């Protein structure tokens, strides 16, 4: 999903586990996926995220204030990176 979103220049809602183990939900604009990381922007700032910390991903929409409630709680992370 992340590679497709980068190729199509689409946003993605990501669940992302931070260093303290909290899952953050961010609207992310991926630019490329390589070497176990996804590079892109969130909140107007450049970000590089480790794929192993992504807990889930769903297609995003900038107009949406929140991702679907259960969309980011579980995911097949391998499928997220390669789909």
C-alpha cells in the first residue's frame, strides 16, 4: 500500500508506534519506500519512518479529520510495505 500511495502521490493514514510504545495516527504522504523505511511528509515536515513501527495503514483523505476507528489497530505490516 505504501509503495502504491507513493507512486500515486496519495495520502495514507498510518498507525505508528513511537519510542515510548504509543501508537500515533498520522496523515502521511509517502514519497518512497526503501531499506525498511518509508520517506515522506506529515504535518508539512519531512519524516522517515521505520516500517517495523507501522501498525497499520489505510488510504487517506486530507479532508478526513480521523482515520476509520479500527483501521489502524492491527495490520499485516509486510503486506503494508509491499502491497
